[in-house]
C-alpha cells in the first residue's frame, strides 16, 4: 500500500520545471524549483523517477543520470 501511495503522490504532483542549465560533475546535484543547484550526498525524496544514459562508445557504465521527484530534479 505504501508504494501505491508514493506513486499517487508523484502522479498528482506538479513536477518542477527542468533546470535551464545542468551542472556536469560526479555525484548528486539537487535542483530546487527555482533551478538553484546544490550538491548533496544522496537524494532525500520519497519517490524518484530515473533516466540513465549509457554512451556505449564511452564505456559500459552509466555516463549520466537524471532523476525527478515531486519537489526537485
């Protein structure tokens, strides 16, 4: 039931606008609704949707990933 509640929370939310500029560095960077970027140790959101890019010519491991929650990117 908890998973269903989290999914409903995400579906019913208004996802913040995508940042105009992405910071390209290793680790987690959190973008608030205003687009302000802050380095964080890990995401502290209840539910996230991920998109992982693997650029095969660059190697077999994820090259870049993005995630969005109901409050931030």
